[in-house]
């Protein structure tokens, strides 16, 4: 089971270190680096500027991942 959230509103923002988020690929790598959450860039499926989240796991893990994603998004400038 997958979700494909749109990350277009985050394109152009900057990581805490100043590196720009220029694409869904950049955002996916940022989530891995900052939040330790693995997602797949939507461009891999022709769905840019979205990213794919697998929700085939426990509700506890999903809730933790969503919390870490939210913290990472809040850290963008």
C-alpha cells in the first residue's frame, strides 16, 4: 500500500545547512538524511513532484515516521 504526497510547496526551500530542495528527488534524500525515513521520489514513477510512502507496516512505525517527517519539514527554511 502506498501514498503519494505532493511536495511541490517544499521545492525551493532550503535544508538547515542551506542546501536547496530543487526536486522531489532532493526532498526524498533530505528525508532520508534528516528524518531517517526512506521514501521514493515520485519522478521514479513519472509522478513528480510527489514522493511515495509505503504504509505496509505497523501503525506504530507509521506514526513515528510521520512525526519525523513533520519535524524535518519544519526544519526547512
